[in-house]
C-alpha cells in the first residue's frame, strides 16, 4: 500500500478543488498530450467516487460531492492511498474529523 496523500483540508479544498501533492502524481500514468487523468477511488463504505487529476495537481470530478456527502469542513483530514493487486490498481479515499479531541473516520 502506497500513501499518496494525507492532508488537513483548507477552504479552497472544500469549496473548489483538492490540491494534490505533485510528488504523488507519479502514481498515475498520464498519457502524453493529455491534461488530466480520470480514476475511481473507493471510500470506507465501498462507495466509488470518480475523480479527475489535472497536470496542475488538482483533483476535481466528484470531489465536491464527496466533501458535501461526508460533511467535511476546514481542518478535517483526507487520506488517499494506492494498492496493487492481482486485479489491478485500487485507489482508496478516507476522511477524518476531530471529535472530542480524537480523529475519527467519517462514514
């Protein structure tokens, strides 16, 4: 399992788009001449989300819907990782909120 990002969310992340670490972009093969790659990530409830990662290291697509559905706010955390298996590559996304001083997974 390769952790692609662990991030405390900013206002821009929850209102417009998610800034993705440039160093983790290598986990996605972007065809020559293309400006973005589309991928699917599964959350902790096994719901699939369709995201778009641009060359400018920004994630859009279902991102804002994910934020709304999970009730994310500035300061909440977001994690994304990649796993390779017999059936191919799988991306997983998870969000956490601080509740009574303890980080808890958001369903």
